[in-house]
């Protein structure tokens, strides 16, 4: 159920043209973008002649009256892009791009092998899952307990969690599907 949103016609590009026609090696960087604007950022980066990559997967979403398959970014709020860091102005000035991910003001290069691994995993159907850790407060979103809040007690193998729910000064615990809960606000 996964697919790569291989947006960018320069797949595998490793160089960028410099000011005087010389070639500058391009590297992959992660861009922090506004959540929900990943597709627009990819389109804007492509229009600027860059090589963006936004891995997406399809997931089933339950609405009040139906189930629907929607495309979602594998890493919400992030887009990968290959460019020469010396030529970052077209990237950071792109609408929706907040900043280039890095440490201490220095952009962090993502090795080509990691981008290739992500592409291969997405092509094979990999899906990023939200991890819940014991002690986190969660809210049930589906079923008879929709809206009820509880605390994650432990994780099992697979997608089920053991959640403790406080009611009337008593605690009831049950196994619940991870897809039916979200972090409580």
C-alpha cells in the first residue's frame, strides 16, 4: 500500500550548475515544511529546477459516513531535496519551506544511500507508524469508547496497545488497536 511520490524529473541528479558553468556536487537535505503543504512545496521546488522527493503512502481513513483511501506523506512536515548547499536561496525562499534541517545552524546532509533505502522501503509497502510509549495519554477515536481518554500501559507485538482507562475511581484496562487512538491533547 505504499508508493513513492517521486516528484522531480532529475531523479538521481548529483551535480548542480554553478555561477560560471562549473559543477557543484549536490547532496540530499531534509526540509521542514508547513504540515499539509508537502505537495505544494514539491511542485514549487520542481518549478525552480530542483529535485524534491516526498515519500507518500495510501491509508484508509474512516469518515462518519464512509471509508476512503487517501494519500499521506510518510514524514508529515518534511520534504527531501537534492541541491548544492551553496545554492540554497531558491530552496529556502520557496513558499511553504520553513528551514533546512540541521544542527547548530549547519544543514545536515542525508547520504544518498538513505534516500535510496527510503525509496525502496516505500516501493515495498513500508508505512511509518506513530509510536506510543507507556505513560502517554491517549484518546480513543473509533468504536464504543470513542472520545474516552486513557493511558498506554504497554505495547504488544503488532498494532495493539494495552490501555488503562480511569472511570469512577476504578481502572479498566483493555487491548486496543493502535489505529483507533491518538495522542490526547
